[in-house]
């Protein structure tokens, strides 16, 4: 199957290299030229060199494509989709890999073919234009926003998950991708704006004075998601985060992620330091909209929005 990956960032190139190494036909589409030869470094430090088809021309890249993966930043996704949509057969499957919840429903409703959403915790970063480092294994879940109400979407998700597993990635199809996207958004909202504002690594949030601030924002998020009837994550306290941080499932999940990603410099922090746009609208925007609808105060989330929107 020929796959077009639009957005050759860290996740885009990781997917391209993994699928190519597994013998699948892959094309990369970006805004600027990249070398055809790409290096994939696995979590054990082993290097693999691969020849990929890369392009900056949407019309050329879309020829005979059987599916499209959009791996751009959330704020660039609508434009990226518009650039390729007119060159695709109307029933071409599209898979969205974005953070937040700004583009998934609009593109699902706008596209004539099936649209799947993916959420991943795979760790990856770019070394330069020539390579990607697979920094740590994670998990990927894939599904249709309408869940089992869309049987063809379920079949496509199961097939894609199987192909990703064959390529060395832990992936599975799920019926509740919408809930899982909300869960990831909640964790991102509790961590990324804080580290971006204070310019610290994730693990430093467990220290004073950041610890109380984290708990405050978790409480705001917890109440908003309860108003939306989003079920909390099924995460038990396992000792990997300080017990005094609280005992709700949301506290457990966020502090667990902080502990497991202690050395990470969040992408939002990297964007701030590099002077790039951040994904704050896709991550904080849906929470603030929901809080407004439910008349729930959220001063901490609002403060982060103003900081990141300045």
C-alpha cells in the first residue's frame, strides 16, 4: 500500500522510516526539500539508512496514493489537508495524528472518504534534515470518531494498526478514540503550558513552587471534563509519583506521565524557545470553550492561554 505522509517532522519521519523499513511504499511531502536518504536511530542506538521518496509538490506526491497520514502541527493541518485534498481520489483514507481537538471533527465531516484519528506516545526527535531518533517506545491507538457506529472505520483502524505493529510500533484499534484524545489533551494541558511558561523540564514540575500549580490546573481540568461526561483514565496509583499530589484518577495520570517523562523538554517549550507558534489553541482552546459553556471558572488555564497567545 502506498502511503503519503504530509508533514516530515519527528512523528512523520518516524512513521515514514518505520513503514519503509518494513517494506511498505512511502512518500513524504513537506514545504521544503529534504534529502532522500534518511537515518533512523532506534531506542537502542542502532542506525539504519533508508531511501525515501520526498517531495514539495502536492500534485506529484498524491499520484496513486492509497492513504494519507497528516502529521503536521495542529495549526497547520487544515492548510495541509487543503493542499492535497483536490489531488486525491474521493475515497482515499486520511489519518490524523494531531494533538488537541481542533481539526479532527471538521476534517472528518468535510472529507468524502474515511477519516481515522491516531494518538501516540512514541518518543521521537529530529537530529537534522537527514535523520530521526526513535527515542523511546510508546503506544498508538487508532479509531474513528464515531467508534463502532462506523464499521468501515473500525476495519480500517484494525488494518492500519496491524501494519504499524509489523513496522515495529505498538499499535491497536480502539472504539473510543474520542475519549482517548480528550485524555491526551488533558495531560498535555496540565504539563505543556507550565513547562513552556517556566522553561523547565517535565520532571521539575514535581518541585516547589511548581507542584501546587500543577495540582491546581489538574483540578480545573478534572471539573471541565466531568461537565463534558468524559470518563477519567483508569490509572491506579503505583508509587511512581508523590502520593501527596492527590488521589483522583486525573492526578494519578498526570503525575505518572510527569515521572515517566521527567527528562523531556516538551514540544511547547521547544517551540517557545525557537520562536515558533505553539499548539496552545488546539490543547487549551477546547477546555476553555467547555468551561465557558458550563460556567466553570478556570483562572489557571486562562492565564496560560493569555501567556501563550501573547
